[in-house]
C-alpha cells in the first residue's frame, strides 16, 4: 500500500499544528489526522471519536509499527514543506475541516500527547 497524496491544513493553535488527509493507492483516503507538538517533538494522532464512557478511540489506525512510522514520516515531511512555504497560521485549504474541528478540543489533544508519550 502506497501513500499517493497528503493534504495538509495548517492551524495556528499552540499544540495542534495541522490536520492531514492521507490518500492510499489513489483509492482510499483517511481524513482528520492531527499533527501535534508534544514534549518530544511532532507526532501524528489518528482520527478518533469520543465513546460513551468519555474515552477517545481511534476510528482508523495502522495495525503495525512499520506502517505507523511510514505514515508519520510522510505526513510530518509534508507538514514541514507546507510550513516552510506558508509559515504558521491557518491554511486557506479548509475543505472538510470544519466538521473535524468540532470534535477537537484541548482534552483530545492532551489525551493524544499522553498516549504518544506512553508509547515511547
């Protein structure tokens, strides 16, 4: 499975740096990945939903570390290119971001940071 497109939408929030949409094999897209600044640098948080018990669960995620690393490296690389071109702030490309942004708050970002730090 190859990554054929990555779209980055920059954000101007302290920890949430951008959203990413990743297309695989020109035929399957995963929207709503978050690029987050954690205490150990940038990392990717997969799209998630709040469960009835108040916890957040990934709705799409890689099954093995090899694929996670491949996605994370590609997305962060594209983020750095876009950031270098446009600088900080919110990108003009806001297609499909409004509905995703409603689900994001400081609690979900903090939970993503905590999970990433536990995996290290």
